[in-house]
């Protein structure tokens, strides 16, 4: 029997509704309008789309949206000065600097210039350290969204064996920390893990975040496991020459026949 499909778009819509309710309560009870500032440096097409969508969803939730679009050649010092102004602005409660940044800009310096309390991406070293030590922190949105979907599907995750394939600072590492926080037994694997397929087959929860199209096949998946595919890869279309299609890090057609539940791509985590 094919796996149950976990619809990330439905989960995302539910979360946005909850956020809108909380924003309305802040306005009514305290006169506070949460404000999100997004900084885009350069003309990366994907980043432009992400920033546009974030602005739309911020406004739909009743929050204030502040967008700052800078030329690709903007000096690092100018970006840092903007971040400092946003840190000091009481109307701005969250700051998001869209990655990737141009090559001449040290991304770590910019990220760590954001006040930790306004670091909505959860990339500041203080938030990373707080998460790693099990303390309250701002957490990267993608792994947090994955955890929320897993909780919705399973309820209590305690004691489950989880394998996270991918060791990025944005998804893999914080995903592993979040699963540890829910008392899973966690293996953080990656493309150079020996016998990776065998490692994946141990997992009750398999999170694919390695950035390689359709790398994880059905014979790597434990019967009945829950598979969360974070990958978003553009590959040549099978039907239309010159066009592309989106696939995940899992080979969906083979994994769906083995897993108990799986997220599709697109549609895995709100896209």
C-alpha cells in the first residue's frame, strides 16, 4: 500500500492562520504591530521570489513588512550599517537577511550582526548555541516546520530512531538538535557516510536534506517509516525538452511504495 501523503501546504496554511490570530491579539491587547524587515542584496532570481512571497505572507498575517533591496555591489560595511539601524528600530521585531549574499560579503559577519532577539532565521551563533544546549532559541524555519509536521503525524516522538541526511547549518544540524529535543535517537548522516543506505534503513523517521536530486531510493527506506523530504532540486523535464521540473532528495515513486508517510516535492514544507 502506498504511503500516506503529508501535505506541507496544509500545515503551512494552518500555521499562518495561528500566527494571524496571535498578531490580532497583540494589536488588540497591547497595540503592538509585529514588523519583519527583509534585506535582499543582489538580483538572485530565487531570492527575489522568496522575498516577495515573504512580504505577501507577512502582510496577510497582519504584520508590518519592511523590504530593503540593495545592489549586488553594495559594500559589506553598508549592509552592516543597515542591520545596525534595524536592530535599533523599535518598529522592527524581526530581521531576515536573504541568503546567499554576494561573494564579497562575509555572510557570517552579517548574520552575527543581527541582534539575537531579532534573528528570525535562527542563524546567529547565540541562537545556534542555545538550540544545541537545549535552551529556548529562535530556530530555523524549515527544520521547525518539519518537526511540527512530525508531531502532527505521530504525536509523541520519544524513543523513535531518526536519521537526518545532510549536515548543513540551515537544515541538517538544527533538525538533528530539534529531534534530540523530542527524545529521538538521532543519527546525523551525509553524502560521505559509509553504507548510507543501511543507515537510512534503520530510521523510523528519515529526513532528507542532502541537496542531491532523488538520491534516496525506496530500498533505503524502512517499511512504514515516515519520510520528510526537504530537498528542492530543479532537473530537466522528462516530457518537455528544454524545460525543468522540481524533485526532492528522495526518489518519490519508489519511496512512496515503502514508507508509511511521506512528503511530496513540491509541497513538502509549504511550497
